[in-house]
């Protein structure tokens, strides 16, 4: 088959086909632009609605927070009190361990009359008043306290009063002894 169409006519047919293609491309691009604008508009509406909901929720939560502000203040005060109690408990002195240690040191026939335990006075001299049945028991007390180096760092007899004749019916511990003792600082921990 031989193509006998004139050249101008051939060019017009080619231009017509090109125009049809261009119209298709333009319509596709316009359709895509419309869909894209629709998507952008939809996303904008969704995001704007979500923003408004979040702002409304934040305002509602701020109003609720005002109602719980008193509870928050009390909780903070309680937390502070707990921290104070913890620091006190961490630095506490266990007198029961110290008292058991001293009582295990006291020999038979001797009773303690007065001993003031104060953590501030640990490491310095304090007086220990005791009563004993005999002078030999006073000596045993001094030796026993001196031997207990876990609790005492220094033990000295300050005074001894009494008859030393042994227990009497009215007073089973007639000898009064005053000792100067130094309790170690770490003895009560």
C-alpha cells in the first residue's frame, strides 16, 4: 500500500493525534490535581479537627488539674516528710544493741543504777553509777568493762562508797561505785 496523501494532510493528522494525546494528558493531570487537592483538603480537615479535640482535652485536663492541685500539694509535702524520715532513720542509733552489749558485760552481783545514753556524748566521758555486793564485785565490773573494747574505749573508777561487809537484809547491794566510761562512737550502730 502506497500512501498518497498530501504532506499537509499528513501533518494535520499527526497534529490531531498529538492534540488528542495532549488532551488526555491534560485531563489526567487535572484529575490528579483535583484528587490531590481533595486529599490535601481532607487531611487538613482531619488534622484541624484533631487539633481542636486535643486543645479541648487539654483545657478539660487543666480544669481537672486545678481540682487536684490540693492533693498534689499534700503529696509533695508527704514526699518531703518521707525523705526527712528516711534521713533520720538512716542516721539513727540502735540503743537496744548497745544496751544488750553492756548488760552482757556486767558481772554477777552488780546492778547498774544510772547510765545516760546520748549519741552526742559518745566518744566523751560519761558517768556510770552501779551498785555491787562486795569490793571484789566492783573490781570484776571494772575489769569486765575494760575488757569489752567493742563498746568502751576507757573505763576509770571515780568513787566507791559503802561498807563492803556484804549484803545486808535491807540493802542487798551496799557498795555504790561511780565509773567514768567512754563509749565508742560506732558502738551503737
